[in-house]
C-alpha cells in the first residue's frame, strides 16, 4: 500500500507486512543512570529487510537511545536500568557483546568526529572489512562502492583531521556502508550535509534498501528523507507511534536595518589545512543587531572562516578585527566574552560533570557569583529549556541537548559577537524555531550573529542576510533568506 507523501509505503504501521524481520523489539524499557524518566518506555517495533524506516520526534525523546539499543550498545556502553527484549539478525542484542553484532549491524552516530579510527579516509573506510578478514580485492571493491555511495570518493586520499565536519560525516557513513550490514542505523545523517550531498545519500540509502538492507534513520530534517521512506514513525517520551504531519516553516522575520559600526570583520583571509587553502581572500562584516547566515557545500571553508573569526585558526594572510582590535593580538581572556563561538561538535568541549556547572564556567571567569550567578543560569536555562537537566551529566544528554548546553554556556556571558557552526544538529523543528527566536532576540538586544548552516528553513527563520562560500570567499547571494527554503 502507498500513502500520499510516502511513495514507498504507509507511514503509520508499527509492524510492516511482508519480508523477513531483521530486528524485533518487544516491551523495551530503558532508564539512564541518574535520570528521572525512562528514555524508552515499552517500545514494540519490527524492522524488516528492504525497508527504510524514518524515526522523527523531539530532542531527548528516545530516538538515539532506540538506535543504540538496536546496535547492542545499551546497556553496556551507557549504563542504566533495562527491560524487554531486542533481537537483531537472530541474536539477543541486549545480552550479546556488541562485537557479536558487528557483522549484522552498522551505526552512524550523530557525532562523526568520534567515529574515525585511522588517519586517512581510505584506510578508515577499509578498517571494517579488513577487521572482518575480507580478501584485499573485496576490501577494495567495498571501499570504492561505499565512498561513491556516501559522496566521498574525492576525499579518498585526505587526512581525517583535515576534513570539515560535513566531510567527516560522509566518511563515517562510508565506513559503515563498507561493512555491508543487514541493518543500517543512521542518527541524524544529513545534519551536516549540504543539499546535494543529502539528496545523493538519500538516493543511495533507498538503493541499499531495495537491495535488501533494512535502513533506520532518525532525522529532524524530515523533508530530506521522507521521500524515500516506507514508514515514518514518531518517538516521543520514550514511546513509538504515528508520525505527525510535516512541520510548517512559518514566516521569515522582517529584515533588520541596523547601521551600527561593525562588531567584527574579516579582511582578505587566506587559510586552510595541510597546505591546502580553502579560504582565498575571504571577507565579511558583522554588524550589531543583524543575523548573517553563511551557506555553502561541505568543505567550502565555512568552519575555517568561523574559527579564524574566533582566533582559533591562524590565517596565512589577511586579518580579523574584533571592533578595531586585531584578534590575533588579543589573549583568549580578552576575546571571550566579546566573541562567543559554539563549534559543530560541542560535546568535545564540555568540561564539567553537571549542566549547571558547565553553564557557570564563563561566569566564574567573569567573577560573577552568588545570586547573580544563579539568576543568569536560570534565565539562559529557561531560554533553552534546560531547567530540568541542570543536575544531569552533560555527556549523558542527547546530541541536541548537549548542543543547547554548549550554547547556554556561551550565551550566559552575553557576547557582543555570537558565532554558531551548524547549531541545529540534533534539534527537532520546535527547538529550531525556539533557537531562531532566541537568536533574533539577542540580535535585537545588540549582538552581531553569524550562523553557518545547511538548514535552509532555520536560516529563513533567523537570518537577515545570506552569504555563500564561493571559491574561498564569503559572497553575498543578493537573495532574501527565503531563497533557502528548499536548500
């Protein structure tokens, strides 16, 4: 049966008809250690060979935990109280060691930065087949096919450390595809991919499913994967049910007409990695009261430009000014909180064992204590819906929740310049709308904001202007943010 809007099947069946069941979940309950509520609460689900199943739902609703359970990573790697059963390829996924499932299950995590094993792309993608003892010719065939399917063939000879996060995401996907799993699990696989790369990946996943692989995808950017789905289900409050209709984008904000002096600017920046320049004379100006969206394909230099602005990447030519001062001449304690940056992988930068302590790090550096400290933490936690998580360990949170904690730790210091690199990774549509509103409010209060993003609807909701990375420079598109609606 085909349902309108879901060309490969019905979105509302919890158990699909037809082919062999690859994974069977019954009565699955799991509560992380120290958590008050269950991450999964009585989940029943069958996944069959040859289907693409898309899981949607709010951040922290249980999507990633369900994927980790299917991969055999719960409870061994996360700890907590477990009940129910998960059977994958005839094996007990909750009681077998995760390595026993390695030949049957492959998972691409939300944070591909943590998934690389070896130093170069080709060797990293080959690691899985080689570790399984496959012949050299078969390894080469699988590496070629996986790189091609992930849109990463041009990265074959590159070093992992020199890749952008979007490029690392493609390589992580290729590394899992090369193992040829019967069940392929992908957690937010398009979150850091440009529109063309996301479309190519969706097509490759559909082809894998048509050849018999079971594919399960969690995704907040539903429009990118719904067209290939056989089923779309919602995961919310630890339970699985019918998916809601597509979220409306809403009207874009009115353009800002601020004419204040620049808060920060880059002039003729030349920079790159391993002798390869991705920025070739890049320039931009950030004005108080204005939100600028920076777009462009993976590897075009967006993150490098943001890091240069923050003084974290030293250009070979050009300069960055914060107000009228050269960033390279400012020690870190004088750059922040004037300029605050949230990188693509904030989980790597969390320092403490409690969310409230993490948010307070910047306040301690500013000498803010006592009631004022508590009031500032409470205000930013309320803005980002973190109040119920303040006593949790940051690394026990979902990627979207960690993203909000990292953002709170910057916003609490009221930076004059706010730089965000793919801030919507792991966020559901309602969180994105709230973040867009918060960014607009900060700009209205006088902040200059730069957001590098592949998320067109988010940019529409947040930005006043759009720049695109073209040949190593940030070029005004001359188009309104609404031009990004279908990006």
